[in-house]
C-alpha cells in the first residue's frame, strides 16, 4: 500500500488507516451494538492487509475502543503506529465532557497508554478545541508529554487556522485531523493550503461520511439503524440532505463500476486526490469492510472522473439551494 510522510514527522503512513470510532460500541455518539470479537478481527485484518496505523480515542465507547485495540495488539508481532486523542472525558451518566486542563491531559495520556498496552503513543491529538480558552494550556502539557517520551508527535483535530497558529507558537503541530468528504468540503477553503505551507500533515476523517457515500445506505437501512446510533440525530441523515445524497451516490456508483471499484473506494480515493492530505481514516466494524476500503490507497482517480464528480457535487448543491 502507498505511504505518505506525515508533515514534519518521520511517520510514513499508509494512505488508508483504520478508524475505531464505531467499534467502541454504545455511548452518547455511538453506532449501536458492536461484537467485540468481530471488532478485534477487523483490527487484525487491517494489519494483515498492510495498513500500518490505527486511529482511536478514549471517548470512543468510553475507553472500550482503546481496550479492543490493546487486545488486538497483543496478538501481533509487527506493531502499527497508534494515534489517539485527549480532551474528551465522560461523567457518571456516560455523557461526553470536554476538558483541556493540563492535569487532565496528563491523566488521559497515562490511561490511554494503559488501555492500549503500549509504552509510547505515536501521534497524540487534541480531539476538539473545546474550551477554546484552554487550548494553549493543553498543548503545553502535550508538548511536555512529547519531551518526556510518552508520545512521539502531537497534533490537533477539528481546529481552524487561527487555533493552529496559536498553538504553533508553543510547539510544532505535526498534524490536523479534520472532517473531509465530498459533501463536507469546508477544509478546502483555507485549512488545506495552510497545512501545506506549514508542513502539517492532514489525516481526514469520515471520507465516506459515516457510510452515506458507500452506496449501501437507503431509507430502509436508515430506519433499521439501532435506536442509539448517533447517525439518527445527524442532519446529513435527514431530508433534504439525505435524499440529495442518495441521488448523488446513484450517479457516483456508475463512475465506480466503470473503474471496477466500489463507491466506498471512490469516496476515499477522492479525498486522497489532494496532495495536502496525508491519509484518510476508514472506519470498519467487520473485517470485510476494511478489506473493501483498503485498495483505495492505490487508486488514482482520472482527471475525467474528478471533473465528472465535481459536476455531480455541484448538482447536489444546487438541489439543496446552496450557493
């Protein structure tokens, strides 16, 4: 599989990595029930097919996702790069709580190291810049953790350019993890260019937009989602956005099929068409899912395909009345 260097680090990541949000199981922003054995099998399949990094976070399943990654790592000799995060905790009601105080960041790091069963975290990311007034305090502590060898590199997630500039004054930013897909392109406006100019790696999450761009969604599947699946509350899964996206995907499927690819591979390859993007996170709950999406790493969309997709995206925006 292809690799790209992550910003100013010595990490060369396969351009597709495994995302472990969904395998965490039920919580406030969960994806419904998850079988633990199937989740571990998905992680092992990921490594078997050559993907060399895994992205996780403490809040995914309130520690459970990291624990599952840790169990899988015990079964392999060749360890992948591990990226996890800090800044999101949970209370006794299992509700998400934001905290960027320095002592909390340090405690979270130690807890993640224990759950993952590793001695060092390769990429430690601030999950959200919330509360905004505390990002410098948290970043200072993350830099200390790097100096102490508990983490190798530190990055940010869901940041804007001004926030990146603020923490850059304290310690280099290795990476940005933003949401990026065909139907959420805000990162193209300013962030991608800034990251390229400053040698900051970009790791895109939700390139398949939580499954919407895989051609496997329908009104029936939406109705069948688990009652606690967070996608039920997401605007992308409500009309008119939902209907417009399904119409888009019907046309994207034609492009994918004439290339002997799947829509999921098309969605990921489209994100990777941008040279500023180091890699894309592909979430998987079963081994067959990551086996399907991984080949997107080695597929370059033709200019004709890119232009056709651009026209289809413009049509979707026009239907939604967007400028």
